């Protein structure tokens, strides 16, 4: 009997151990010989730029401060000048007010002086005189173109009348005819106005401003002293007045 032998199983071929794959190391970029110099230079420029910026800012702030200080000084100076001008203006205003007051007073005096020159005021009788009884009298003409200021006092009762020349003639005729004493006839033969048995009289008479036809007469029943202060003001009328109209 033929023996069949089974061939020995062949061992599987031994595989060579797998090679372990390692990735190639990452290659670092080769540094150029210029790199170490470029980076510091960039830093320097940045530092210089920053310093320049800070310097410019500091200069700007300084200029603003100086400008502000100058403006403040200018403002203080202008304020002082304004206060000084305000004070001077007040002084000038006070002086102007004083000048205006003086001017007003001067103008008033000039107006009064002008009025006085245009209408002079004159005293025409101021000497005390006596009347020695009922047959005596004091008489004086009232000038034309003047206002007659009759003012007098007496030491006893007196009678005062303003007469026209015609009334004056009638009063003298009364005395000459024996119809009464001088003290009576001078005031009862016709009169423009009379004050009888008084101790004082004050009156402004205007009818002679355009008429030369009047006389004033003083009499008394007893012996008295008349103290006159009679004056006139030049004031001519534009047309005839009183008995002349």
C-alpha cells in the first residue's frame, strides 16, 4: 500500500517587519541673515514715531496752555481796562450831569438877564415923607409904557387913589370950590381905584403901559409918615390902554 504522506505545511512566509513611517521633521524656515537686523529697526522706527507723536502732543498741549495763559492774561487786562473805562465813564457822566446842571442854571440866569434887559425894573420912590394933616397930599405921575408897582405903609390911616388927569383936575376944583378938604376931594371926585383909611397898600397897575394919563395921590386926615417902596417895570403895550384906548 502506497503511503501517501501529506507534505508538511509550509510555514507562511515571514513578512518583513513593517517599517515605521516617521514624517519628515517640519522644516523651520531658514532665517535669513537680515532678520535679526530688520526687527530691531522696525521697533526703533515705531519707538521714534511714538516719541515724535508724544513730543508733538506735548508741544501742542504746551502751546495750548501758553495760548490759554495768554488769553487769560489778555482777558484780565481787558477786564481791568473795561473797569477803568467804566470808572472814567462814570466820572465823565457825573461831570456831564454837573455841567448840564450848571448850564441849565446859566441859561436860567441868561433868560432872567435878558428879561431884565428887555423889562428893566426900577425903584422910583422909596424915601419916607410926611403928610401934615387933611390939607396935605403927596402925588406922583405914573409913567407911560411901565407897569406901576404901588407899595407903601404908613404910621396912621392913609387914603390912596389912582386918578386920570381929568379926575385930578376935578379933585383940585373940588378943593378950590370949598366942597371938601384935600383928604376928601382927592378920593371922591372920581378915581380909577382907591384905598381909603388903610395902613398899607400893594398893587400892580397896568393901565399906564400904553397910556400917559395917570397919577397916584396919598392923603390923610391926620399927620402921618408914608414909607413908600414904589417901583416900575418897563413893559410897553402894543396898543393904547386904559383912558387912552
